[in-house]
């Protein structure tokens, strides 16, 4: 997650939600990989489960694959 440095403020609740979502995505990717799903199938499932575009899901899956 990227947050600007300086005088800006950070919504802590939003930051926590984002961290939880990222953690959930990482766990899901690891689980799908352990089960034996292909990279393409994992991207499809992550896109559906987390309501992401194929492009966003692809980037996410590749981070944790």
C-alpha cells in the first residue's frame, strides 16, 4: 500500500480494510496454488471472488504466486 508522506492524513479504518483484503487475497492465491489450480484459473477465481478486473486480478495473483 502506498500512502503519501507529509502532512496528509490516513483513514485508519480504510487502511485496515485494505490490509485485510490484501491478506485475504494472498491466502486465497496460496490456497488455489496448493490445490493445484493453474495460474489462469486462479486469476479467474480471484477476479470473481474479490470483484476485480482480469487485469487487477492478474497483477495480484502474480504478486503472491
